[in-house]
């Protein structure tokens, strides 16, 4: 079903991914065959009810829960999970080589606090994730859709931000990073307009979040910097327990 924008114009529903054809390397294929059935799940199975969305059962404990949308090749995911063993992480990605690569990283580091989901993170948030249940949502370097006519496909738009904010617990954070200036501005404008969120860098001279030292620098980010694109971080905090009347989520 199409979503209706603020001007009453119907737009296609926003998804957290675009399908790409891909082929696994031999190592990735081995990792997939060995670990996916125990570490990975398909979002469609959760949406259909074939399998419950039950992180405490997946991890064997109840712990702060972080959702990463678009984990890519898993560099940041594995490093952040290793640095925070008392936090459980859900990595949502559609790119199978990236999921397989993350499986390899988790096995190499003997990490058990990451669950992998293949599919649409927006549908997952909307239909499976309970309100006020996440400690953090991370969206690192989402597809920028740089052509003007494609920008309506960008993930970070008002409906998504309202949904994400509703799934954060009070004090939880929405952390975004991008190497596209105009997308960074869009992210900031959209999040500033969301009543459930506040900019944690509002007192900074320019309003941008200084790059957190704990966020790993991936090869993707290194390439962006090498090509002359500045990287912007934005961290917003959930500020209230109840959404205002008429809230979109």
C-alpha cells in the first residue's frame, strides 16, 4: 500500500534496502551454510508469524538491544558488538555477501551477542518491534540516492523517523552517519521536526555531532574521505514516553 505524504500525495512505501544481485565467495558460502541456520533469520518469517520476534530467546538473556539498519559487510557491527558484550545487537541487511561476511567476523571473534536478519528493516520496525523497546537504532551510510528524482527513495524521511523514535525507549538514541552533505541536512531537518527526538549536539557550534571515537572507521568511510566527502554524524535522543496526539507511528 502506498504511503500518503504531508501534502496528500501518495508515494511508494519506503524500504530500508534495494535488491541487488550478488554472488558469495567460497568463504562466504561456507560461512552461510555453516552458521546462517543458527545465527540468521528472514524478516519475512517474522512478519508472517512463522517465527516470533523474540530477542531474549535468541540471545538467551534480556539485555539492552540495538538495531542496526544496513550492516553492510559487518565491519562496524562486529567491532561494536565486541566492544559492548553486555549489549545485544540485531543487524538487518538484505545483501547476502555482507551477512555472510558478518557471520565470518562473528565466528572469528567468538561473538554471541549479534543476531542477523535478512530483509526490510522498516517492515520489521513497523510490525514486529514493540514500542519503546530499543536502546538504540543505528543507520550508518544509507543509500544516498544522489539523483534529485530518486531522493524520495531515501530512508530517512518523516514517516521513518517517527516510526524509529516510537520504537526507542526513553533516553534511547537514533544515530545516523552519512558522507553526502545534502542527505545530512535532510536527516537533520527531518529529525529536528520529530517531537519525540532531541539533537544531542544542539549546543555544538554547528549542531552536528562530533564524530564518536567509538564508531569504527570502515573501508567505505575511508574511501569517502579520500574522495573528499565530509562525514556527518547525527545522534538524536528519545525524550518522552508517550507520542503526542496524531503521531504518525
